[in-house]
C-alpha cells in the first residue's frame, strides 16, 4: 500500500507545506526557556537530521554522536535564531557544519563522503543503526512499523490516501484537496482520523 | 474538548495552523502532557510511514539529547568519537565536570550561569552586571533554567584580548577560544592534581 | 697511501653530505618558523577554519588585512552563535550578539614591539626540539610539516602544517606535555590575495542598540622596564620580559600592569591590578579553551597570569610574583 519511492526531503522541499509557523512557535518557546519545546523539535527532526548526517559520517554510532552534538549546538544557539530562514534550514546548516567539522577533526575530508542522494544504500545503513545492548528479537521500531502498516492497510481508502499523500508525498492540505477533489476541511479531518486510528494500534506499544 | 485539541495537534504537525493557533498550542504543550504525547505519537507515525524509524529504539537520539539537556550522567559518553585522546589530557583537571564531553559542558554551563549571577563583576564602571542578560526571563518556566551560551567572565576576556595582541603564534587560538561558544570557562579551586617541582630558579635578566 | 677508489668514495661522500646539508638548511624548521611568523602578519588572506578543542569543534571565518603595515583582522564564528572579534586600527572589538553587547579594548600598538620580536631566536634551541615531517596537503595545498617538541614540561608543543608557497599555517596542532593534541586549527579553505577590501573587515552584525562596554580611554603607557614593580622571581628557562605596559582594561577602574613574557614561541601575560581596583577575581585556575590562567591576590591587589602553556607554568609564575627592589 505504501509508496515504494522514498523521498529525501531537503529544506525547501516537501513537509514545508505551511508557513513554518509551528516550528517558529516552538523555537520561540525555546528562546523563552522552555526546554520541552526543544524536545518537540527534536522529535520532529531527529530522523531527518540523522539521515542527513549519515551522508557524511558513515558509522552509525558516530553519526549518533554527531547528531546529538548538532542538536545541542542548535539548542545553545537558539537565542540567536531570528526566523529569517526556516528553522529547519537553520538546523540543517548546523548539522552539516557539525558533520563536516567532525570529519575534518578526524582527519577525513568531507568531500570524500558526499554521497549520491539517490543511493538506496543510504537507507540500508540507516536501518543498521543498532544499539548493542538490545537483545535479539523484534525491536521496538519493527513492532511500531508493523503496527502502523497493519493499521494503514485497514483504513478506509479516503483516510489512507489522505495520510499517505501528506506523510509520504509531503503535500499540503490544499494540494491534497485538489488531488482528492474535496474541501480542505475534509482533508484535515481525514488525516486526523487516520492518525487516531493508527494511534490506537500503537498506543499500547509506547508505554 | 480533547478531540478538538488533538485535531489541532494533527494540523500543527502538518503546519496548517495559523501563527496564533500555533502559539496557543505550544503554550499548551508545556502544561498538558497528553497533548504533548499526541504530538510525539503522531510524529512517530509519520516517521514509521516514511521508513525513518531508528532501529531498534526510535527514541534513542531524543533521549540522549534530553539527558544531555538535563545534565543527567547517563548522557555522558566517553570520547569514543574524539579523534584525539582529549579525555586523558582532561583527566588532569580537578573539576569533575570537565572532560566528560558534551553533556557535562552543558551542565557546567548551567552551573556557570547560576554562579555568574552571583558575581558583581562590574564592567566599565557600570553597576549593572553584564551577566544579568542571562537571567531567565520567563517566570512561568522557573523549573527550566535558561541555559545560554555562557559568557566568559568579563575580566578574563578583557585580559585575553590584550594578551592576544602579543601572543602572536597563538593569537588565532586565543581569539577562537574567546569567540567560540563550545567550551564554557571553568573556574577551579587552586588544587594541583600532581604538583610539579617549581621551575629552575632563573633570576630575570634584562 | 689511500687507495684511489676509497679516496674518491670519501670525497663523494663528503660532497654528498655538503649537498644534503645545504638542502637540509633550506628546509630547516627554524627558517620555516620565521617565514610563518612573517606570513601570519604580512599577508592578506581570508579563509575558513575549524577550531577543535577535544570533542568540540567550531567553524570560524577569518579575514586578515595588511594595509602598508597597518594590520586589521576579523574573526567570527560561523556556527550558530556568531560572536566576532574585530581588530581595527587602535581597538579590539568583541561582539556578542546574543548578549547584545560590544566589548571594546584599546589595542596596545604592539606592532613595533612585535617586529622587534624575532620570528625565531637562538634561545629557543635548548628548550624545544625542531623537526621537519613528511610533506602532505591541507585545504588542497601542499604543506611542509614542522614539529616542535618542548624539552621540559613548562611549555606546549606544536605541529605546524605550513603552506609550501607562503608558509601560512594551514593546520596547527597544540600538544600537551604528553604529546596529546589539545587543540587544532585546520583551514578548510583559504584565499591569499594581494589586497583585501576594508569592507571585509566590517561586522555582519547590526549592533544598533547593543550595550557598549569600553574602559575609559586612558593612554597606554609603557612602564620603563626598570621601574620597581611586581615581577616574577621565577620563570621557566628561556622566558624573557618582552613588553611592559600600563593600560586601561575593561572592568578595572585603574590602569592595569601588563607584563609580557615570551620564550620566542610561547607567550605568557601577567596582569597586575591596582590595589584601589575592587576586583572580584577568584583565586586559582581558570581556562578558556587552550589558554590557562591563574589568579591570586598580592597584598590586596589581584594578579592573573595567562598563557598557552601548561597550568603549572602559569601557577608557578603567579606564585613567584614579588616586589623587585630597584
């Protein structure tokens, strides 16, 4: 059911369907001292940033270290974020610099590791990030993935289409409304109900 | 009521709320764990759909960052990724917080922030301590001390700017240290980890 | 009677030795060091480097302009926070955007004093070991490697990767007493040009509305070196007094004595405050990156020793401060 074509989102590409208002609201809270707001930004971007960094730093555990440093740098630099660029663009730059600096410090030239964006191997190595302490058996992320896929398969067509267009294709509500030939309000409602249905399935898995 | 909020959370994730609605919701997150958790779970669903979930624990990175921001020891990693054995060099330093990597430096930054607020280092005759800009502005988040990039003690910075004029070989290094935001300055007690013999007596010859 | 063959062999050996000696002299690390010190000051350049301290690294941007001997420079952090130091004609400005603050210090015009300091002096010989390493490349340019190892534990060592063409240090490592790397500065790109436009020295930050902290403009006076004052009675071998001034320094109500000691490579500054200045310097060690500092009270006045030397060195110097009876 799910699109086999993965999409690497770059700043300026999809998922920036809105005006960036949600990121802006969160980073403003961070600037006022709300650490939990930063946590929500981490939740949103941790995967993307990690993927980005892995284009430069191949070793998954090193990439994790670099990603952690990038986010902490962003947190420390939050006071100086002025909203002239999108938050993700700013974060993206910090992440790239952190990765490059890391490579330079480790004696490796960053250009050696510029990888083809379309390289499917990237996704492979991403999936190989393993915490060595975890015993064999079905990992939590596998369980979540299976639960989500199962829930998606069981959704009514209109809900499934709406959420896939949003999450996979990165379309805005407006674009989805045009595609599905329905009002924007209906799109919003369908996506919400899809999420709720899936959430019921995974709720048990998370605490 | 809560369904209405969850619907808003869903739209928030898709960046389809107005600025005002965003601000309202974000303030709500701080005091309403249920809406926060909804956001986290909806995010997770999106990541799962895109095949982005970290294996095996999707929250690994997030937890490490949380721990680092809260100064918890679990986030302190040995300098495995450091290209050079800095940890050993740091072991000489008396302060326990130093040399434990990124997480500790953030914790020390918090320490420094609090410490700095007690200092009365008046600069340029002005009675207002410069470091007062670090005081957390939002009283509602009294639990969260605002950790900003720490400002080196003014006096040491002033000295370094003058020292840099003569340091020549090290001037770039001195300036980088002053301009850089990574390492907070650490003020330690006058304790030598290992006392070295004093330098040979050489009366100053001009 | 020496057989002809052997004589020829010995002669050619001697010739060969002469030739290699010559070549070695061309590549002598000491000469490279001299060239490097000149290059840093005299060239016009602009570049990006990474400053690495342990686990932390930060990208910096530097512009250095030499306008007929008048040096100006701008160093800014490229990562997030964006602080800057700008050395202009007669001031050093430190801009802190997140604190909305500009710190200004009078720049002691040390240029005359600096040119008096040789790039390399023979006094270095007993205290450091110099060696040339294998050539390599940094920032896509061929470099020669100079390794400088201290012979005692009062100084740090250096490994310098000097651009073969200009002797600019494209990569420099600071090494502690055990040869471990404390700090690295690595250029990722550099442009050495004939001239830099003055606009490149302008701050990118709009400091409108920032607080300006400036010590009251007092003339920097040179203390005659013979004046009775606090001086270290013990110095690591090779360190000499190279400058002594009294300057207004931000935060001090009265002029501060600034003594500069150098072994030609490492530099240590001693700052001694006027007893009337109410300073809040806590006794003991501080550090900022690779710079160590040690402060103490001297009969009611504060003294601080700072330098890119091991901690024990700044401490020993500080503890040895005493009044010279002259």
